[in-house]
């Protein structure tokens, strides 16, 4: 049974609707970044570039780094865009876009997000590299998929929601694990920190910032910082990791996130050389993926 055209939209050239990509455009390893400008930054380290395609905030570049074929794709900001990106990446490799039939033989991608983040622990300093071993999603995206509980750590979720006095009016947090394969590949003792990343649905209120609007959960950041579950604590905030990891786990892809800490919410410190350290994170990650 084929998927209806209204459910899987393609463009006149046969490419997937939002990303404007064809299956042959995509490498087996995909680096995701939020900022379209960061795609070009990463490409400056490539040995060769074979493809550039863009539509809206989605900019894809495929090339080679140390003889490994890689694709780099900008997602824009937030988990709603991630729902588009991950589903369309999966469709490119696991659905025949012409017949709209799901392929019998499934292809698994390695998907790594390189991003920026804010620390919520005083001992996770600015300019450090944090790998999201676990991610807590406060966005609700995964809750729209029926088999989501199969990839969630429900005991962790309950403990987190209870400790943080989570309001029932907000989406219930979900907890997902990154690919152990990619975490091991990206981690180097003394260079990276493995942690728990909280994925927020916004930048201001959802991350405990107060401008002109009061918070529904006053003091939430203090409770997040104090939270402990077994040997885990929340290390950092960002806006995409949980949705990437959760959807990839459901679809059979490997996913991990590695972020540069550019601010520490506990100490008030901010990176004085954000771009320099981002370049260091990019080259570090490219070298680890090229192994």
C-alpha cells in the first residue's frame, strides 16, 4: 500500500518537499546545525564539495572530509523544524519517492547535531564540549507518535517531572538515549563531557528567562540544576537534541548531539571567543566522524 501524495509531498523535480533533496544527494552521515551560515563554515574544512541545495532555512551541502562523504544540513531553530527534517531525511532513504512505497530494506543514517548551548551546572564551564548522552524533551514532538514510549525512559521522566514540579499545562517531558555508538565515537576523555541535555521549546520562558512575562513555573532552573537521577544530572539547555534523538530512535537511525557551551546560567559567565571555540568543535567533530 502506497503513501498518499498529501502525506508525502514531493516537488516537480521529484525532490522531498521542504529539504528539496533527492536520495542521491544525501551521505550516510549527516551533520545538523541550526544556523544556515554554519553550513558554509563547516564546508571550509571539506576537501571537496559536490552539492549545495537550499530552501527556506534548510540548506544542505554534501562533500568529502578526509575521504569520508558527509552531508551538512541547517535545520533552523526549534523542535518543530526537527520534525520536518528527520522525517524527510528518513523518507529520502527508506521510501521510494516515485511510488510512495516504503522500502523493504531499511537504511540507517548517522545523524550528529553540532550546536551551541547554555550550561545549568557551575562545574560545566563555558567553552566546554558537551555530548548529550541523554536528552529531556520539553517540546512534546515525540508525544504525537504512537510508539514513542518504546524509546523513552519513563522512570526518569516521572522523577524529573515530580522533582521540578512540572505544570500539567505544559507538555510532559520525555527522556531518550543517544546512540551509544556515536557517543563513544565522539567522546574523548578530558576533551568532551557526557551529560543530560534539556531540549526546550523556546528560548525565553521555556528556558526560565523573564522579560515582561511571568513564568508558569517560577524557580524552575534552580530545580533543574538540583535534580539528580541515579548518576545523572542535567548539564545544559538547547532546543533540538531530544526531538532529533527521539525521532531517530523510532525510525532506526543513530543520533547524537555535541554542543559548545557559550554561557553558564549558574555563574553568569559567557564565552569571550564563541566563534573560535565553535571552529575547534567543528574540526574535532569532523575528525571523530572521519575515523
